[in-house]
């Protein structure tokens, strides 16, 4: 009886680990690693690629595209406060990404 309970427990733990190692979970951890490598004050928002913009905390593909569109239509972003004019960036997100940006 005790061995059967241990086997069930081990199988359940293996299933949980298998789910945790799915490509989506691994991709997220990869994005987190990239964000941790981003140094404060190191990303020029006006010249950053889509991939670089997505390294910022809370910035996905859609927001990164909105940033680049804003720059194309309005010219260079001069200050962090200009980012508030971009769809998808509010006060909370601005506070998360501001330390990583340079202008």
C-alpha cells in the first residue's frame, strides 16, 4: 500500500514538472532572462528594435509596435512622459519601463 502511494506521488510530480517545462513556460522564462540582462538606462527607445522593446517589463509585441508607430508618426520621443501618449502605456507600465530607457 505504501509503495503504491509513493509511485502515484512520483508520477504526479513528474506530470507537474512536464507541464512546467512546456515551450510556453520556457519561452516566458527566456523573456524574463532577457529582461534581467537589460541594464538600467541602456535602451534608446527611439532606435530600439521590436525585439529590444519587448525585453522591457510588460511590453509585448502590440505595445512595441505602437511605440515604433508613434515614433514614425510623431518623431523622436524626448521624455518618458511622451510615452503616455501611446496606446497600451499607462502610468503603471511607464513606471516599470522608465528606469531602463534613455532618450
